[in-house]
C-alpha cells in the first residue's frame, strides 16, 4: 500500500496521509472542538488553596489530598505514553491522528497542572520527590499503576494489526484506557475534588479540575467513537470473548480503585464513605458499558449529588466563569467531505 493510499478500514496497517476525501470527518470535528477548548495552567488561581490546607482542613482531609495529588503526579503521563506507543501507531487515519496529537498536548498540559499543584501544595522538595515516587512506594497507587502498565504493555510490541487476535488486543487497550483509566480512575479522583469543593475547600484545584474533566470526557468520547467505527467496519471482532474481557477488566479496575479509596478515606472523612465511592464507581462503570453497547452490570444510582452538577457540555469553573470564556475562536469554514 502506498503512503498516500486510503486504508479500507481504520485498523488496517499502513501510513495513510490523505485528508481528501475525508473518510472519518467525525474525528476531525473532535479535533476542531478540542482546539476551541484551550486553557493554560497560568489561568488557575491557587491563592486560597494553601490557606485551606493550613487552616481549614483536618489531618484526614490532608491525607486524602496528599494521596490524590500523588496519583495525579503520574496518571496522565501513563495515558500520554499509551497515546504515543499504541494508539497513534495503529489508528490509520490522518484525522484520527490529528486528534491524538491534540490529546497528547492536553495530557502534557495536565501533567503541568499537577506539577504546579504539587509545587504549591507540597513546598518541601523531599516530600515532592516522594509524591512522584508514589507508583513505587504507595501500595494503593502502585496497584493502579500496575493495572495501567499491564494494558499498555499488552499491545506495545504489536507492529501491525493483521490478525483478529491482534485487533482485539488493540481494542481492549483502547477500551481500557478510555473506560477504566480515564473513565473510572480519573472520574473517581474528580469525585474527591468535587466533594472538597462542596465543602468550600480548594477552589483552585476544583477550577483546574473542571477543565481537566472536560478534556478527559472528550478523550473518552473520541475513543468510544473509534470503537463504534471499528464495530461498523469489523463487527466480527465484537463477540462474547471481547465482551467478557471488557467486563473482567472493569471489575478489576473497580477493585484497584476501591483499594485506593480505602487508603484515601482510611482516617475517616465526614460525608464520604467507601461504600458510596463503590456505588459511584459502579454507576460510572454502567455508563461506560452502555456506551460500548454492553448490558449495564450494576444498576447503581449516583450517590454523589455534587457530581450531578458536572455537565460535560457546559462546564463552568468554581468562580462561575462561562465556558465560552476559555474557548479560542476558530474562523473560517471547513468542508469535511469535499475532494480536491
């Protein structure tokens, strides 16, 4: 296949460079939408957070925050590595790779946000070093990192997706990072942030998290659109073997996240229990399963009313800044289905 030839299907090996005619305009639309939602770490105001940590929060709440930022320190770096090592390599459509290029930028932005967060919250260099080493020395975070790396490594050695088993392995990697890592691990972490916000604490963290929340929701939407596209092109891949593997993966992710919850809440946090965290994770898991056209497994209601306020489409930050205020305008019209 020549470099300029259009692949017959999204997972067909090759290096397609042709944007006209555009085979997957939805991916290009997602890329353009992501560009509009540009923000910078410098816009986040942490000025009141340090005072909250010193004067308003008890030891149990401080422990929760310390563990939370320790996970944040490396979580997005793992996702960024998977984008480069697995997703970009095998999604053979230039418009899909354009979106992944944007996602990689956003993952780097999130890493910068959490680096700034750690520098602000943890002024002691040795304490910061321990936070970045959490994947090695904090069991609950090490377990989550091992789960992520297992699925990253599962497809890292694949040079081409020729066989059905190879394509299924790639799909499981994609689904894991969208449904489990971004859709459960990250959403679980966001719940702690918004719980603290509901208590009037750490407004800067909540403000930045709003934008990260929006980015991660878009990353999931892209991944699930890829799954939908592959299902349309290669329905034979979506059999009981794949479905069973997805369910088992989600159950393992919830187990990992529950060990993390027991760590975070082990000293007792008024208003938040591990039982409610499990119910929230099950609620999120059912949403991911439904998006993948799989039966809901848990049928659990969202126990956190403060999470109902998080509308992905019209998120505003804690200071009631309108979503349009951090969108960068793009002028001109692009005809998505035109040929040269």
